């Protein structure tokens, strides 16, 4: 019985993680992130693809990006300032970061 539960648990966890990463785009859209960022082309801020490329393979990328979303940032991408997103929950910010890094 135990040998059947583990594969089911792993499959459920993988599906949940994939669904959460997919929800990142919806959360970003619903919370105004797309006003300054787009998936592929730079706008006021860098594209999500460019952000993902810059942070690819960096172990601290989730933390750095979470802090940028929640606390704002200055000087990382030129002179534009990213204001802190105070209305986005910590959980939703983490989902957006996971989605962004999956690009």
C-alpha cells in the first residue's frame, strides 16, 4: 500500500506546483504588474523574460525578487524606481516569483 501512495503524492505535488506557477501570470495581471512589465518585451520596467534570464541559476533569486516586489527596488535596471507592492500578499508574491523564474 505504501508504495502506491508515494507516486500519487509526488504527482499531486507536481501538479500543484505547476498550477501555482501558472497562476503567477494571473496574479501579476490582476495586481497591475503588467502596467510596467510584459512577458517578453521591455516596457517601463524590464520584461519578465529578461528578469528571469538575469537571475537564472542564482540560488538567492527567489528571495531577491520577492524583496524587490514587496519592498521595491532602485537602480537594478537603470533609473526607474519600482515602488513596493503593499497590496500583494506574501503568498501571491511568491507565486509570481515562481512563475517569473519559470520563464
